């Protein structure tokens, strides 16, 4: 009899969407027990997922699966780089940027089928001032919004849009000095730009199918840099449409580069975002790509899917979220009824003693 592989599911109970308990039930029911034996661990603080993943890799666990959003995926993946242990993802966040790029379905049952298939692909990851990222990092407006988003304490696309609208009128674009470095060609290109934002992408999107670098691949050893120049308010709708339909590179305000390393210099220290999370860094921002540094359970195809697939995914995700909300309400009502029943029994016992 073939020995089963070990898989650890790491759950962030507070990130992204609801329905984590439902996902755990699906794992128990639909995970291939002939292929895997599994454990579940819940995170308790920031950085805990990295500790759990690193410990699992040291114990020769074959697969570690992140159940959560891009922040949870970042933490888990950070603990697995340059180890034989593979990353798996069951997307449960508000953006799910890396999962969407890797064509991992946001439906948990379909994501489990990817895990059961056992197909592993090597993928690149990035480093920004010493911190790993797996989807995107950047400076400028998107980093500014990431900080505001984190400070608001609210999640979801509605909160994100509110922060964008409230902050965009007060944001003043900076001037950046950029060096684009390609080692194989032995060249360094030094340019100065005034930019609304600069995004360094390993994968194609921020999340929620907002494609900041539609041509990006996590398997080519190359980083895609997208620079958006300052634009007029009247141009914003067109930019937004192109961001979500994967044609942003066609906009005249966009400049794109491909490189293995980029050095961004600004006038002072400030915010950088990595996989949607903000951090304060020095005035100099060093970004580089590390080829094939992580094993990941994912389909062979990646990147921007066809329109039909995106529409189908949107419909599936919409109804899945409706189901989760319904399931959560049902479970809440069950717990309330149980508490009322216990309370009634306690009252009856007290009165029966008199």
C-alpha cells in the first residue's frame, strides 16, 4: 500500500470571506484520503502562518495549503520558499490575486480538485527590501491605498473603492528614479519618471481581476514593471475599464518594462505594498525576482483567462458567497435555538425543584 502524503491546512479565521468552517467540512468530505493524511492549524497572530509553514516543511510535510486571502498566502508561501514542500491554496480572501492568476478556482470544492490532482508547478517569487512577495509589490498610489485600507479595518471591494475615491483627489504623485536591470543582457537602464504608481509584478493582477500586468508569468524568471503616469480625472474611467479587462498596456499613460531587478529611488522614506499589505521602507526600494523558488499545486495554465471563463468565475463566486452567507445565518440561528433550549431546560429544572 502506498504511503499517503502529509498535508497541513493553515486557516486564517478572520481574513477575507466567511465560510471557513464550511471549507473545513468540504476538506473532510472531499479530500482524497488515499493520497493525503491531513491536519488543520489556525493562525493566532501576524506571522503565525509563516512559522507554521516553516515548521511543517522542516518536518517533511509534502503540502501546506493556505485557506485565506493574499496576506495568508504570502505568509504561508514565505515559509516554504526553497523547500521541497509545495504550496496549495483554497482562496477565501477578498482579492485572491495569486490564486486567480494561477487559475485556482475561488470555489473551494473546485480548488480541492486541484489539490487532489497533485500537479506541482515551480514558480518564481519576488523580494522587495528583504520581504518576499508572490503576486505584486509597488510604490505610489496603490501602496498609499493599501495603507489606508489597512488603517480602515474594513475588508472587501466596497471598502477598497471607498478608499480609492476618498484618497485620489488628495494624492500627489511623486518623482521616481528607476533603474531597470537585466543581468543576462548585461544592461542597466536608468530613467526618471513622475508616476501615479509603479507596480512590480510577478503575477498579472492585484486581485479581484484587476490586471496591472496582463502579460506577467510566474514561471518566466522575469518581473513585469508597470508605470502609470499622472492622469486627468476624466481619464480615470477608461483606465479602470482597461485595468479590469486586461488591456491596460494599451493606454497612453502606461509604460511597461521587463527585468530581473529594479531599483526605485524617491525623495524620502515611505510606504511600499507587497501582496496588498503596506509597510514603511527607506527611500531606496530594491525589487528583484527569484526564479523557480517555490513549488505550487496549480494548473499549467496561468494569467488572464478568456472572457467566458471570467464571466463564469464571477457568477460562480457570486453564488458561492451567497451560499456562505446563507450557511452562516443558518448556523447562527441553530446556535441561538440551542442556547434558548438550554436556557428553557435550566428554567424548567429550577421551577421543578420548588
